[in-house]
């Protein structure tokens, strides 16, 4: 599958895939580190707050114990009286919005509860919270061991819902009492939740930023690649046009050289031979030695040779003109086109009209050569394929930004697409005209129909 991809696509993939992979790895690593950092931060936050809460609870309970220690240790007081005094003292003691002290005996019977007096006198030893924890038993157990902390769920007086609570309890062993208090730690849960929410927000922002960076990097890479490809394509196109231009110029120069050689070399030799034959013919006519029969025979042979040489001279001239008409170099485009059109009209008996609407020719060598070759090719196509053509109109106009040439005939037209499919060889002439036009960054249009003839329009920028 990869082998079938274009080379430029492979280069793009080799650039983008490592980039995307690196960005994904960085994003995953950042998310994992942020999550882990948030987890550690939440744990440290919770530990620190719990530690503060524990110290706070212990201080509160020490205050409560201090408030009743004289009653508890006064042996002169009757136990029932002393317990009653301690009971009232503890019920009156409160701290904060939801802070109070509660008392249970070691059997789990509630002795004092400031917020829920309806529980007093009830055995709650087997009472469980919503998580299934035997909270009273755990509080009593911690009290018997000299004091300790217990976590459980309990209804919050100000909220009415079961909230996480941290309790601390101590024991009065002579009375078999457990005195305890607690602090709701839902603020810790809120703090942890806020840390987690911030971490999630940070992760989302990180992923969003990473995505934006990835998209920007990919688009930038793609844009740079596109610009490089575009620049390379333009450079290659420019080099190709320059190479084609040099090739065409070389061909034209070579044609000019061959044309000159034919005209100045072979053609002169043929003309010289013709003169020699004419001279020999004249001598025979003046000679009295040879019989009349031999003279006439010799004259006939010389005449035939002269005809052959005349045909050869005309053919050499035609080849020379087709290769590179000297009139194009000597007299310019209009004269060359007039000569070309006159020869075409004499050869085909087709009426030809030529309109040159340019104010001042002054065309470049390349444009003159291209126009001449395009007209030459168009006339050849008309002669070969435009059956029943009676008129040909050639028009050259110079507009503001381009030079326009059009050559129209009223013969049988054609369908371009059908022609290229059924007879591709017939499209070579048209292809040559298009190539010459595009070489000069121009545009060639062919309008043709079977009943309205054909018009070739060439526009070349100046």
C-alpha cells in the first residue's frame, strides 16, 4: 500500500507521523503527570486537614474532660449526683455551628446527646451508619484503649444529611462511660473535590492546548510542504519552459541553417547545372557539324534534364521555405504570412483574406515564429481535412495586454474529443500549435462544428 503512494506523499507522512506521535506522547505524559500530581496533592491536603482536625478534636475533648474532672474525681460526691452534674455540664458545652459532646455507657446505651435528646436511654450498641460501620462500638473500643479516632457517617444538624464525621472518644472507666465528640469533615471532601476538578480542568486545557498546537503544527507543516512543492513545481515548470524554449529556438536555428545551406549550396549547384545545360543546348543549336537528327535528340535530352532540374530547384526552394522562410527574417511576419497565404491559395484555389489590425508589428522573434508556424500548421490542416472549404480568413489584432491571432475556414468541421479518440494522429498538428502557444504562456482555443467550419484563436501576452 505504501509503495503505491506518490513520493511526495511518503515524504509528507515521514514528516507528519513522527510529529503527531511526539505530540500524542507529550499529551499522554502531561495528562498522567497532572493526574498523579493532583492525586498526591489531594492526599497531602486530606492528610494535613485530618491531622489538624484530630488535634482540634483532642483539644475540645480535653476541655470537656477538664470541665468534669473535678466532679468525676471527687469521691465525696454520690455517684448518681456526680454523673447527673457531669451530664448537665456536657450537654451545655458546644463549639462551632455543629460541635457538641455525647455520652454512652460501655453497653451502648446513650446517656447524653444535645442534638438528639430522643436517643437518650436507648441502646445503640449495634447501630450502623450507611456504610455498615458499627460506629458506637468503634467509639467505645477507642475509648477503652485510652482514647482514639473513629470515622463514620452521621446526620449533620445544620444540613440534615449523613455526612462524613471524624470522632474522638475517651473513657471514664469508673463510671463505664464513653465521652466523645466529632467534627464533620465534608469540607475536606469539598477541598479534595475542588483539587480534582482543577486537575480535570487543567487536563482539559492541556489537551485542548496540545490539540491546538498539534493542529497548528500539522497545518504549518502541510502549508510549508505545499509551498515547497508549489515552488518546486513552478521552478520545474519554469525550467521546462526554458528548456523547451531553447529546444524550439535550436530547432528554428537549425532549420534556418539547413534552409540556408539548401538555398546557398544545393540550390546554387542545381542552378549552375541548369545554366550549363542551357549553354550546351545553345551550342548545339549553333553547331553545323552534327546532323539534324542528333541535334534534335540531344536537345530533347537536355530539355528533359532541364525540366528535372527545374523541378528539383522548386522542390529545394519549397523545402527551404518550409524549414525557415527567409522572407520572415528579411521582411517580417506580415510579408511571410502573405507569401504563405498566396502559395496556399494558388495551390488549393481557396479564397484567402488577411487582416492585420496591429498598429506596429515589432513582435519578438519568438512570437513571429510561433504565429508563422501556427498559421502554417492550420493551413496544412485545412488543405488536408477541411473538405469543401472555400474561404479562409486570417486576422491579427493587438490588444492592451495580448496579441490575438485567428484563422477561420468555412469547410467541414470536426469534434475535437471524437477526433482524439478515433484518430489520435490527426491531433498531432493541433498539439504542436498548443505547445507553441503555451511555450509563450498563451492560450489556444479551437471552435469547430460539423456545419459551421473551424476557427483557431491564439492569444499571447505581451
